[in-house]
C-alpha cells in the first residue's frame, strides 16, 4: 500500500482573493467549519452589516443564535481582533470564529481571555492548504483555542479574586481613615488589596498587623526576625510580663508559636470580616482599631527590653 506525503500549498495559490474566493468557498462548505468546532452552522451569509462596518460572514447555530466569522489569509493582527470584538458587540452574536493563516501567541492569549469573560464563545482557527502527492489542494483547519468549561471556571476564579481584592481594598481604606483620627500607628500605610496591613514597631522584623478574612479579623504584634530562635526569645521575654500585658489590654491574648514556623505573634481575634454587610464594617473597623491601640499601649513598656533578647 503506497503512502503519500503531505506538502503545504501557499494559501494565495488556492484562494487568490480572501473575500471573493475563500469566503465564497467557506459559504459553500460551511460543514467543514462545523466539524472543526463541533457546532452545526447554517444559513451562512456574506458581507453582513454591523453598524457602519461589514463582517466577512455570519451564520446561525442550531438554536438560531448569530455566529460571526472573520477570515484572514495572513498572520493574525490587532485590526482583525478589533473587528471580531466589534462585530460580536454590534450584532449581539453568541459566537465568533476567527480564521487566520498564522495565529500570534498574543492573539491566542487574547481569545482565551475573551472566553474567560463568558460574554460570548470565541474560536481561533488556523487555516492551511495541503496536498498529498499530486492531489488537488485541500484545506486544513486546526482549532487553536476555543471555549471550554475549564476556561470558564478559570474566568470565574479570576473574577472572584478581583472582586475580593476590590472589597478588601475598600475595607482597608475605611479602616485607615478611621484609624488616623485616633492613632498615628498606621498613618504611613496605604490601603491594600491583601488580607493584612503592617506597621513597623521600631525594629526590623517587629510590627503591628491588622489581618482580615471573610468573616473574621485579627490584630496582632508580629515577631518575624531572621531565625525562629530569635523570634521565640522575644516572645518568651514578653511572656514574662503576660499578666501585666493582658491586664493592660483588658482581655486574654493569643500567644502564638509553632514548631517549624519562624514567626511568632501576640494576637486578638475579632468577629466580623470583609464579606460581612458593608453597613457592619464601621463597627468591625472601630473594634479592630480600639484593640490595636490597646495592644500597642500594653506592649510598649516591655518592648525595648524584649527586643534585646532577640538581638
């Protein structure tokens, strides 16, 4: 049995004109495209108006939703990416198919990102022309990227993270605004999108930290020098004054140390976090600020001596 050899053919040798030749061929052979993306396309129409512009081709899926098809017999570029997005938005299409001869890595990433948004389904397809031996030329369509459940889930995760960062930043902005009216401890600190705010305590590795989760908060004095031994030495020195410190603070504190964990801390837990209703935030913030002020005041008489223990 003889086995032929595949050779590539220049696209312009097969379809000299993109609009008149390739788009016309695609209208007559829309089933070839349907097989590639596993979506039954029907009723293809050329040069469909999209506002003041005109898309190369539109079709409908099996549910009657509009599908935009943009052809480009060359390397993908920003101009055609912009057209794809414009046509989808203008025509309220559910699906967009971008066919190119050479997809750039940046445009693969862009199409993947668009699919994460769930605004529409975007496909990027590479077009080649091949022949086997002396056979007629034939199209070779390869799906480069398209919508998937994994992509959608990734998009949801990114959105959730972005929302979380925005909410935390707004929570910290409110807390710092209130705190600056009562203490100078965090006056040089800017709102963060992270789960904590840090202010130094006069020595590198020592500081006062606000921390927050969805429904819990913590204020604490963190000891995070270069070694676990140095950190424990400072904690143990402060622990000698535990009764005095907790009496000055007005409540029992958490004296945290764990084998294999370098840092130590003295902390106080507070109910309430950034996922609580925003009308509850002021009360949570005031409680955190009050506790931080009391902790700084309670530790201040003993810090200079304790810091020497970790030197």
